[in-house]
C-alpha cells in the first residue's frame, strides 16, 4: 500500500458565491483520499454515521480508494456548515456537529499497516495518535485546524513530534508562533525590510506576541535593545 489516509467523512452544507448546496460529501478523509489515489494506491481509515447514503461514496470508490478501513456506525455523520468568500480563499464555519467522530476509535486494517506513507488528515489529534500507533510509516504528513490547536494543544504538540511534515496555514501558524516555532535571522541586513525603520519592524514582532499592553510599552521594550535606527 502506497499511502494510508486517516480522516473522517462528513456531510457539508456549503454557501458559496455560486450558490448553496446541502448534504454534500465532505470531510478531510474523502478529498484527501481522492487526491492521493491519483498518484498511487490509497486506503482510507475513516468513519461515517448511518445517515450517510452509500451512493455519496461513489466518487471515492471511482477514484480507486480502498474503503475497507471505513467504519459505519449508528448515529450522525460529522456535519459541517460554512460560507466561502467571493474569492473562495476564506471560509466561515457556522456549525460543526462532530456526530460519530466524537467517539471515533480508528482501526487500521491489517492489510495496509505496512504503508510507507501516512496522511493524518484534519481531525482530533487524539484520534490521529491512536491511528498512528497502528502504523510504522517512513513519512507522516500531519494536517490540522485552529480548533484543535486551541482546544487540544498538548495532544497536537505531541503529534508534531511524530510527524515528518506538518501542514499549517497562516492562521494556524499564528496560534503556534512564539512557542513552538521561531525564526532567528542570521543576516539581519538581508532579513530586515530596508523600506521600514528597524523600530517599526521590531514593534510588529512584539505586538504580534502581545508583549506589552499597549504601543507605548512595546516601544519602551524594544528601545532598550535598539537605540539607533
């Protein structure tokens, strides 16, 4: 097996500039599986409730994704409701009902436990950990969202240490900035923006980290280490 994807299925209610659709197949597992199958054998470890019609899985099957790891249990499938911006670059989550995902204990089929590559798609980091415990891959790609960073911080940090690659967007990265991830320029002349005063650039860093309750405190803090621009 080339790659194993761990992630839930969902029913999506989408509001977009082109219109509104309800009850669409969604979930990180579905689309990660379809994308991975374009490049080689792919197996999905996932969960769905009894309210997800079997015909909705046809795009996943048609892509050739192995669905032996899909658990169908009594209860509600994860339901996601959101609105996309005009440029489709931003989304606003209006509701996310975890349903059966809230008690998901993933089981990786024996036949795919030798997969060299694993994609832990967006879901609770505790679920990601339990799935990874059943695998011994060479490469682990970890995905997440800001909710898990905020609400499952320690579990997510533990998963970072087990991952080869961590996928974060700008907003998710901001939640980790200053604690797990830092940047120290080795060549300030090349790293700083020559169009801005040094004090302005230092103040931006301090304000991003909430260092100082106001602009004056931040200015006093960085002026101690930089007397000249």
